[in-house]
DNA sequence: ACTAGCTTGTGAAGGATTTCACAAGCCCCC
DNA sequence: GGGGGCTTGTGAAATCCTTCACAAGCTAGT
C-alpha cells in the first residue's frame, strides 16, 4: 500500500465519529459533502481520503452509513478489541484509566501500573493498580500491544524500553520529553504545553491576516 | 508576516524545551545540527523554522542558548504570563489544574469551574473550584484569554460560546466533538481516542514497508 | 592578518498534500 | 426506457512543506 499521510488517518477517525452519530440517528446514507461540513474540510478531501483504501460510495447517492462505518473501522484496525496497559497511575494516568471514551471505542484498559506502594492495590473503576514490577509478565500474559505512558519525564524512556521489550508495539506518551523507540514500534506523544503554546502563538501573531 | 505552518510552531516549542535543558546544563551555544538531533529533524529544518522570524545565529558558531531562548519565548508569546481558566473540574480537568508543566511555562491557572454543587468549593492545589455561573464575571475580572474545556461533549459547544462571549480568545478542548468558534478565536482540540486510533492504524497496516 | 574549519541563512529543487474539475455512474421520476 | 439531477472517484494543477546545496560570515589559531 502507498504511504498514507497522518492527516488522512486523523480525518478518518473523525469521519467515523460523525458516521456513528449518523447511525445513532438512523441516518441511512451520507454524502462526502456532509461529512466534509461536519469535519471542517472539503468534499474532495473526504473522497480522496477514502479513495486510498477503496471505493465505498454510490454515485448519485453517497455512502451507506453502516457500510462506511464498517469499512473505516477495519481500516483503522478497530474491528478488534485492543488490550491497553496504562503505566503510571498518577493524576493523568488515573483520569485516562477511568475514561469511558476509550472502552467505547474498541480499547480495553487491562492494567494500570505504578511504583508508589501507596497507590498499588487501590482500585480505579473496575481495575486494581498493580506494581510496575508486574508489567513484563502481564503484558505477555494479556497480549497487550499498546501502552499509555503517564509517568514523569525522567522515568519515561526507561519504562518505554521495558514495555517494548516485553512486547508492546505502540506507545502513547504524555510525558513532555522526546523518546527513542526501537524500530517497528509506533510512538505518539501528546504534549499539552505545546498545544497551549500553539494557541499563544496564534494570539500573539494575529495582528494582521486574521486566523483561520 | 507570512503565514507560519503549525508544524513550525510545534517544533519551535520543542526547540525551546531543549534549549532550556541546555541552559540548565550551562551550555552556552548550540548548533542547528544539535537541535535537529534532539528534535528528530534536520538542521536545515531548524534553520528554516527560525529564519521565518529573523536571524538569530552566528555563522561558524551556532546559536547563543540564552538569546535563542528569549527569542523563541517572544515568538511564541511566552514572554508574558497567561491567565488560564479550566472549565470542568472532573477527572481530566482536575489533573490539568494540578499539572505543574503549565505553571512552569508561563501559564497560570486562575480559575477552575464546575456545575456540580458537590464539587464547587472543593480545593485543588491552591485553587477552589468555583460555580460555572461565575465564569463570565471572572474571565472579565481576571482578563483571562485562554480557556481549557474539560466538560462532557454535550456541554462543550455551549460553554465555548459562553467563554468566547466573555472575552476568551483561545480554547483548548478535550471533548471529542467538533466545535465551532467565532472568527478571531483560536481553537485546538486534543482527541485522545484519535491518538490511539492513529496507533492502531499503524499496527494494522504495517505488514509491508515498515513504519516511519 | 591570513587561513582553516565550521555553521548560518536562504533561494531553488523536490516531495507531499490539498484542491480543482470533470467524466462516469446511479437513482428516481415521468 | 430515457433524461435530469446528484454524487463519486480520480488525474492534473495548485499549494504547502521539507530538503538540498552553497555563498557568506564568524571564530580560532598561528
Ligand atoms: N497532570 C496533567 O494534567 C498532565 C498533563 C500533561 C502531561 N502530563 C505528564 O504526564 C506525566 C504524569 O503526570 P501526572 O500529573 O499524572 O503526575 P503524577 O505525579 O500525578 O503521576 C505520576 C505517577 O507515576 C508514578 N511513577 C513514577 N515512576 C514510576 C515508575 N518507574 N513506574 C511506574 N510508575 C511510576 C508515580 O508513582 C505517580 O503515581 C508527567 O510526565 C507529566 O508531565 C501530565
Ligand atoms: N478522563 C479522560 O482521561 C479524558 C480523556 C480525553 C478526553 N476527555 C474528555 O474530557 C471531558 C471531561 O472528561 P472527564 O473524564 O474529566 O469527565 P468527568 O465526568 O470526570 O468531568 C466532567 C466535569 O464537567 C462538569 N460539567 C458538566 N457540565 C458542566 C457545565 N455546564 N459547566 C461546568 N462544568 C460542567 C461535571 O460536573 C464534571 O465535573 C469529556 O468530554 C471527555 O470526553 C477525558
């Protein structure tokens, strides 16, 4: 397959959300124009995004909502359930562990880990926080391929190395430090300070030529 | 000024972090090559990014760390303190309100708001959770221009409309729903499910031609 | 003061992504 | 069964972003 741009994947995820809302409203078909309007893009963009993966619509009609949902789920790999481990049960780790937006989307948090003896054993929704020393064994046992890192910056690289050695193949990182991943492991980092700084940049440099 | 790509702003934020680390290690100068290595990009990219805003280096030497820190801070608008209000004191709102990565970077959380009477009055670090009915008055009084939305999807658009009417000019949104902003207001949304889905896409479609 | 050795700043080239624009296909109605 | 009205899928064009490559400038050492 040709290389797919990240922006395309991001938009597919967005389309999927709109389609699911449409399905909930018993909507039968949807046009690229409507998806575009919802997603703040253009109909040509929507069609191009989909065209990388096949041809899912009917000319004159649009896309069948249920079919397109199924197609995008399969493209994104959401046609299965992904076990996820969360490393670090601090403020953000705990919030994510209890976040229902994950479970409703094919992700199942199967383990939450911390080093702090005071936290180990505490319950978070249906999960008990476990000792980080159990990480390797659990990852193997649960066949988890995705880890979410919510530990302090200093610990992030070490934990990343450990979980990838144990079999993790994709990492979502919240620590604001750059990480190195072994080849074959996917990594994404969410840096909230950077997000705010993109906003202050916009506020600061908007003197002329109004923003988007 | 010419239009600046978001990717450039994002990298500037990253360079700033490395520069600050360099400063902490008493490093005097740094070359575009070193910044590039740290940031996982190329030296030409670093120089191009900076060149949009001026010329900050010395040929043969590199960049003076302290000077470049100051320059990038000014470019990003970090040479002042930004009062920020957090709307929604649930799991993620509370985590962000207590996040030290913001305060250390020129952002000061000046108010946390919720609708739930059980939460109003509770303390979060040094802050008391306030009633959302106080939002408009406080935004005006505190001259806050940035709001972080941590409320359920259904409430997000309503709250966004309210805070922008009250004077907010930039919004960081964590609800996974598309929002409309009035012209002149900057919006960024962080969608954690999408981040995970970009990872599952990578895991699913990596059969041939290894990832990144 | 001159040279060797780096490193910057930047046009130009190259590559990637988005937008344009239109032929082709499908539905529905007459 | 044919025509009007939409909408898709997609090459080609346009735009945006990154990489190349090199002249110019600075430092340090002699
Ligand atoms: N709180 C936020 O809103 C927020 C926002 C963005 C990013 N972050 C980042 O997320 C990370 C966590 O932040 P937080 O606010 O939740 O901090 P926190 O201190 O509340 O939580 C960190 C947790 O990690 C645990 N930990 C430390 N070392 C560990 C190890 N080796 N193995 C397992 N667990 C370990 C600690 O015991 C603690 O429970 C930090 O890197 C922070 O910069 C936090
Ligand atoms: N928890 C997470 O890790 C996480 C991750 C990503 C995104 N999100 C999103 O962030 C938002 C909040 O999630 P959460 O997990 O913190 O939920 P939560 O239920 O813990 O918190 C939501 C809070 O918003 C408050 N609220 C509701 N309506 C309000 C209003 N009109 N004015 C002021 N406050 C109001 C509620 O009282 C509650 O305290 C949701 O949109 C969620 O999808 C959460």
